[in-house]
């Protein structure tokens, strides 16, 4: 079964009425480069200010920002965790790191897990 990337963030489904959109016919039995090339042609035809791979990269980076496990994101993108990490983790900024730490600390405090004490 082909892998599938879901809209992230989820509210985009409602925001752009994605559940009511009819996707064009697409042969997913082709390799991702062929599918991407077809999408690129369509994006240029519509005058989009980005390329097909920009959408893929942006989606991958959002999975990192929301804390989706690399194994899940890589599977949804149809590649290995090693490729996912090598390709996308260089986009993690200092701000992203701080947000991840803040979110982890907030989850810990909500769960009542005690803080690790200094030695």
C-alpha cells in the first residue's frame, strides 16, 4: 500500500475544505519523481510561487515541529528514517529546539513527573 502524508496541521482540512476537494486522477504506482514532476507541471501552470518539492520539505519540517516520530514521518513520506533525518533535520533551528524543550517540560509538569535534581 502506498504511503500517504496527511494534512498538517489538521485544521487545514477544514480551513481549505479539503474533505470536499476532488483530487485529480493520479497513478500512485509510479515512482515519486514521476508523480512530483507531474505535480510540478501543474503548479507552474497555476502560477504557484513554489515547487512541488517545497511542499514535501515543508510538510517534513512541520512533522519535526509538532513532534511526530521520525519513524512515522519517514514511513508516510516513503523513505527510511536515515534519509529523513539526513534530509530534514538540518532545518531544525535554535528556536525549534527551544520550542521542543518547552513543550517537553510542559508535558512533564502536566503529568506530575518530578524534575530531575542536580547532582
